[in-house]
């Protein structure tokens, strides 16, 4: 199955090269957690993140289903 | 502790007690003794004629004290627009000095200010923008030990910092003193902003427990202009009671794609900063 992953701000640098610059599609197995997707995309674990699944707040241990849209926001720290 | 009782502890006059507006937001109540000169009425006319602002709103703005934490990329537009709007007293805190590499975004400062304290430079710039308001320049580094002294009797804290550890110090104090706290951050061509006022909203630690690593971050000056201007607007909305504040939601702005995205923010009932203050 396949999910769409949207990355924002500094995290966009971690999108695969063939992406549209905003999001990418990721093939996953059943019971794949958001944490596993974060690891697969090599997003830095130490950065706290806001996670949305289909626009609703999600958690790192949540599993995804086919067609889900996962959005991940980092804290933007400059000032 | 309510903000009103906080002010009473600080020895403030009761005229600063808050009330609720039609949207349920806390707003400063006006003080009928505040008067405007003809010059001030002319200066602020374009906002006084705004529906829901009026002279009553302008009085609240004039009575207000705002603590601006940082006089850099975000602090510049925040201070400039709050000064221009007639906020009576700005407490601007920054221990740094303007550097040449700051001048692409820190529009309060120019080449002649290099080597001065940023808060002092800010005060001098603002005196030219609006001589009717008072600026208190503070050159201290913000720490847990001095935050209460630095914020003083300010009615609201504006986050114009460039790092999360200091933001968490501001957040902890805002939670403790029940002060509203406008949080924002910028990077490159993107930024985020939310209006924090516990216990009604989550605190910054509910949203981002921990800190991303400090780094030299890329930034286009206009990005700080966009997000800092939004912060100034939230402060003015809070003071006048006009409009609906960015409570319980984070606004992300992506300038590369020119898109805004809003995220609903839940409270963390186990938050170590605000979790027991519900």
C-alpha cells in the first residue's frame, strides 16, 4: 500500500530527489508506524515534530493505511 | 494567578484589569483618564477609524506595556509596528550587538549601529518612528534567574528569539505568570506563529518538548518581516480586543510555495510546564 508524506520547512531537504519538492509517495507494509516512515526518510530523530494524519493530530506510534496523507512539521527556530 | 492579581502584586493601578470581549478573548479595559493630543489623534486616525478599534481601542494600546524578547529579525518588525501603532511602552531586551551579517533582516539597525547594544539601537530607531511612546532598553541575556525582573509589569510577551532554550524560559514564565505569549520562528522562506495563553491554550512545551539544535540559519529578511508583522498584529488584536487570536492553532507560512497552513494544537495534559495548571 501507499501513503503520501508531506514535509514542511527544513524537513523538505529530506524529500527524495524525484519528489515534487513538497511531498512524496512511500510504499509501506501493513502495520507500518509513522516512526518507521520517519526512519525510512532519514528525518532527524532529535528534532521534535508536529505530526498530522489526514489533517488530524497523529502520534509517532500510529500505523497508517493505504491512501493516508502524513504531514510532518518541524519547529522553525530562527528569529 | 490571574493577570489582574499579578498586576496588583506588582503594585499596578487597577485600570489594567482585563475584561472579556465579544469573542471571549481577554482584553485590557480602557482607562477614561487617558487623553490624546490632536497630533496623536491625527497620527493614529487610520486605525482609530477601524470598526471595533476606535479611540477606546487606542487608549488600551497607549496604556499597554509589551515585552519584546529580542531585537533582531523578528524583533525589528514587531517593535516598529507596535511603536507606529502607539503602544505606550515597549520593553525591548537583547544582549547582542548588530553585526554586518544581521542587516539583511534586522531593519531596526544600520551600519552606524554596529557595535552598539541592539536594544539601545532599537530605542534610538524607534524614537524617530514615534516620539510619543516610551522604550525601555534592556541589555541582559534572558535567564530563568532574571526573567521576572526583565518582563516587569508588561502585559504580554512577544517571542522574537533565535533559539528554543530561551523560548522555553519565556514560556515557563508566561505560564507561571499567566501572561499571554506570542510565539514565532523563522527559517529561510518559512515561519510559524501561535498565540499562547495558558490554561486556555497549550504552552510551547506542549507543542515542542525539547529544542532543535542551535545553528546559523538561512533567512531572507522579508520572511522575518512577514512573521514579525503577524506577531505585531496579534499583540494589537489582544490589546484592543478586535478579532480572533491564533489560540490553539499554529499558522505555518511557506514562502517558497506562498502557502499558509493551519494546524490545531492540542494541550498535553502531562506537560511538565503547564500540565498541572488546567
